[in-house]
C-alpha cells in the first residue's frame, strides 16, 4: 500500500516540462554507384589548395558561327598542378570518389577572358583536345568578313546604295525616307541657321532638320556649355563649331568622336582653301545671315569627294599620313636631282604625284607641307577630277590652311600622261572570231581543258602622273610651264618616267610576297605607319577587300583599333581583338604604328609572329616605300 501510495503521489506531484522531441535523422547520402556510398571525408586535404583537374568539356566554334560542346577524356586522376586555376571536379582512380580538386576559381568561370585572350592569364587552359586541333586546322583558312560574300552584310546592309543620288521626281516623304536610310551624313550651316552644304539630298529637303540642329547647338552655347556630340538610336552626332560655321557629322558606322571631328576639320579646311580665314570672318562680321553658298559655288564636288573618301574609308585621314610610290632609293634620288636641276626661281614646293602617291618632293630646307594640306591637293586632283577634266595646264590660287590660313599661294598643275602615253590600237567590234575562239570538243582520253587563268589584279589607284608646282608669286605661270617642259624631257630621256609608270601599274605588295612560305598567310591585310616620316604603307586589297563593302568593313576594324590605341586616357601598346568575323592586332611604338586583320580562327601567336615579320620587312624596304628627306634646296 505504501508503494502504491508513493507511486500515486509520484504521479500526482507536478513534474517539469518535457524537452522537445529530437529532430528526425538526416536522409542517407546519395550514392555514386549501387555498391558503395560516397566517401569524401577521407579524401580531403589538410591545407588549402588551388589544384584542379583536367578539362573534360571542350567548346568548339565552327566556321559558320555555331558552337558545340564535346566531352573529352580526363588526362589523369587526382589533383592536377595546372597553372590556370580553372577546372571541373574529377573522380579518383577507382571512379567512385570525388577528389578535392576544386578551388574558388573553379566555381567562377565568368572570370576567365573569352577566346584566345585566355592564354594571357590562364596558362595551360587553352590546351585543346585532338578534336579541337583537327577542327582548327580545317578552319584556319576562313577569311575575314566571309559573311559579306554569303550576303550577310550585317550592320552595313544598304551600304552599296550609300552614294546613290536621291531622285527629285519622287514625293517628299519617299525622298526623306531615302535620306534617312543613308549611313553617313555631313551638314554645314551657319550660326544663323542658314544651310550651306549637305552631302545627301538638296537643302530644300533637309532645311527643317538643319533648323532643329541649329536650335539645339545654340541652346547649349547659350548655357556656355558647347555641344560636342550626342547619340540618337544607332546614329552618333558629332558637332564642330568653327567661327561662324557649324559642322555636323551623323554616322552609323561606329567611328569615334575624335575620328569624326577630324573629318569635319578636313571639310572646314576645304572651305578655307577656297576663301581663307580672314575672308570668311569678314563675310559674317558685316552680315551674319549671309548665304555662303554663292561664294562657295563650284566647290560642292570637292566637298562631296572628300566626304565620300571618309565614308569609303581613308587610311590617309585615319592615320594623318601619306602613301608613297615604291621606288628604289637610287631611282628616287636621281628623280630628285633632276627636279632640283630644273627648279625655277620662285618655286616654293615641287611635287611629282602618281595616282595619289608621292613620288618626289623638293622643298626649302626649313619648310615642309602638312599632310592635311596635301590631302586637299590630292582630293582636288585625283578624287574630284575637276582639274583633270580641264586638261592642259592649270593655274589655281589656293590657300593651304596648315601652312598659312590667311593668304593664297598659286599652284601650277599639269599631267604628264597627256603627251607621254602612246595610244594603243583597240580591237574593232566587227572583227570576226578566230579559230582559237571557237569552242572545240576534246578528244577521248585527252585531259580535260584547263580553266582560264584568273585576271591579273587591277591597279588600286588612279593612273595619272601629275606635276604640282607651288609659288607665292602670281606671275610664275610661264616660268613653271618652261620648267614642266624641261623636266618632262629630262625624265623621259633618263627613262625615269617609264619607271614611274611601271611602278604605278603594279599593285601594292601582297601578303604572300611579304610572308613567303606561309600557305595561307596568317594575316590578310596590314597598314604600317612610319611616325617620324608621317607616311604609311599597306598591303594589297586584292582579292579579299576589293568590293566597297569589304573595304568599308576593313577600315571600320582599323578605326576601332586606332580609337582604342589613341583614347584619351589609354596607355595601350598592343591590343589583340577577336570577333565573330575577324581577328585584329594593333601595335604602337614611338617609331611606328602597325594594324593588321586576319581570319577569326587565327591564333594570337600566329598573328604576332606575322606582325614581327612584316615589321622586319618594312625595315628592310624602308628606303623604297618611304620618302626620307626628299630634295632640299
């Protein structure tokens, strides 16, 4: 009874709250295979590690732009002392357990730079599988911008119609739509809003657009914050204010602001070459609303040809340098001596130019012509055709703004081709076909007929040879005419004129001739600028870049490299870029600038080796491809 009472008391007495039930057990670890559970603890290392396993996934890029991933077998087991810091976990030799081969960088693949640039920071990561190497060997022949040949012009769609005139017999809405479809525009207007010149469309069509632009520019000038540029959609607007004139460039070609502003400055200098700066200021001082179209009447073709050269892609404008005709050093020296021997008394500058390329220059010892001034002269002679169409001898007052923007010089121009070339007989259209032109059936067992050889590359520049004589004296025409006659006779007698013609007829040097033994050549095109001489040499555009669209694509790539290398706060010396349609390399030193383009699958190492070989070639040929010093009197 006592026991029962005690138990009863025990039951009836208050008791402390019972603790919460224990949590349910964790589920079992997932097994890698059906035999044994995953064992990780015994494999852990006691210290931090950056060891990674070999790559077991390869990503391949095909020539058509598609990509695919393919598994590759692991090279070894266990931790791998690769230097890249990238990898995936691998299993041990038994195939059951995961080794401790991961690191922080293994889980951060976005840190890795894309493409071949990874080799700069990722060590041995770019070691590819045999499948990759096989595909790479087959796709290294892919040329840059091959999508253009297949009809995929991308952002340049419609560029083939860029230089077509806008018909006047259409409605204003259609004409305005055609004007807006152009990829590049240049507009010149006065500070009073008067339209002066436009590359596309007549001024009546775009008068309202110019008024809007003038209002925007004036608003920012009133706030003492001049408008430099802005972006609207895919178009970049760049504004240049030069005295009483506004210059506007509208581009969808991806050029930088500094490049567009340099083009606008060239258009401004083209106007100054006609009016001079004091004349331009006096016109607007007395009448700010003056219509400048009358004083500039007749120069529209010069402005249009200069603007079109920028749109097509001008290495001269991009690099601020000139191209020279390739001649032997002894031949150029002999031409300079003949030039100096026949020099007239009032001569300031004398130039022989063949197809827009310098052949010979004679100048005073302490004077030299700026490339921008020569660009204006070459545009007048070889691009617009206004001087050539006149024939004979021309005497032109011209202002060279970089030399002196306040006054005129006088330029004598004559073309040697007019009486230097013999007329070749042309075949008559009524000539009967010969037996060789009749198709024949090959006999049985004979080898198949061979296809006709490809036509030789055509010259890439105009074929005129011009003599340019510049003097401050307006009465020097007749002495210069006598100089022209004696110089022509001396050059013809010494056969140097025929040497100039033969060099002019031959195309620019090809990549295969500069880099023999490389089939196909690692690079497809290059431009080399000699900074001390302010001159450049480039490889032939044939056969990959002869079409206007391919050349525009090439120059856009060079403009991108040039903008990156010469950015305001950039300190780059070498830049390597890989895209879907090409790879490009830029290299800048105190002595030269080098830019080249290759196919999208060419490696950085191959491009670097080719660039070094081209630079060495230019060093050996420097006296031929550049004018060093020239004739000085």
